[in-house]
């Protein structure tokens, strides 16, 4: 983690099977349940409302102008281990993959189906007006540009996947955001295994210089 202890969310986690390989590492770690975060300043927001979305099910919309950089809402829910998330949702992978999970760290997953707030209804967009920011294990949704009232909020889920994942399983994560630059999927641009190889090569070349 960078010195600021803040990192961009690269693992919005809505799925189980495709992330299983990564989670195996976590299972070896000292996983434990962490008490739910209480009393968040960002539990609700007067800037947004939740209603039907053209993208999928419910979505979250601006009801007031939102300035770029505004911290809008915290992604709240029960804080559980990766193993517990797998236990709860292993079957979902064969279904439609819909869950309210978000990876907050290598140890903690937030399950917003328990004590979750409106943040759980923010849909994925390939042309996002928001991003998820992880700060000291907590996840916040922030505006990355000015947002007009009536606009649907969206951030790039960047769901993690492996190059060895079953294409049929990956097809479950097709995107319907409707953006001109829609990449057709809620999955991250590259599989995690490829990202790791690249990162390793980068570290190696840095050591040489
Ligand atoms: C955290 S929920 C978002 C709220 C959701 N619309 C609902 O009513 O529950 C995430 C799920 O919404 C759906 N979803 C979100 N963004 C989508 C998109 N751009 N295209 C297709 N489905 C999307 C997928 O089923 C995804 O697993
Ligand atoms: Zn899209």
C-alpha cells in the first residue's frame, strides 16, 4: 500500500469463482471476522436517491449538483473474511453472479446485503463519473467529475478475473452501461495473473537500474 494508506479500488468484487485463485492466498492468512463499521459520516447522502435504472435493477442518481472530488457515500455492510464470502456465495457463480460484495483488503470483504446502504445500488459504468477509493480498509464513492442532477452514478467495477477462467462464467459479467466506450464487460481490462507478471517484470527492471 502507498504511504498515504489510500488506494484506488481495483477489485470491486461481485463474484466468487473467478477470484478464487486470489482468495486461496487469503485463506492461508489469519482470516477473522471484523466488526461492522458503525457511525459512518457517509452512511447516507442528501445528494443522491435510489430508483429504477436502465442499466440494471436499481441505480443511484444525483438529485443535486455534485462537484468533482466530492466524497458521496461510504460502501457499508458487514465486514467478513474472504473465506466467509466464499462460503456465503459459492453457489452464485453458477447463477447470475449478482452479490453485494466489495473487497476492502486482502483480509476483508464488505457484504452490503447485510446492513448495507444505498452505495450497494451504484451500477458499473465503462465511462464512470465516480470511483471507489479505499482508505484504511473503508470504501468511499467519490465523484471524478462534476455530476448534474438526474445523472446516474457509476464507477468501474474492475472485477478481477484469471486468464484460466471459464469464458462461459466470464460472460455473466457482460456490461449494459450504454456508454460509447463500453468495453462490453464489468471485468477488469486484464486478468490478475497477467497483471502480476507485468508487475514482477517492472520490479525486476527497477532493481537493475
Ligand atoms: C452491486 S449491484 C448494483 C445494483 C443493482 N442494479 C441492483 O439492483 O441490485 C451489482 C450488480 O448489478 C448488475 N449491474 C451493475 N452494473 C451493471 C452493468 N453496467 N451492466 C450489467 N449489469 C450491471 C450486475 O448484476 C451486478 O452484479
Ligand atoms: Zn459498459
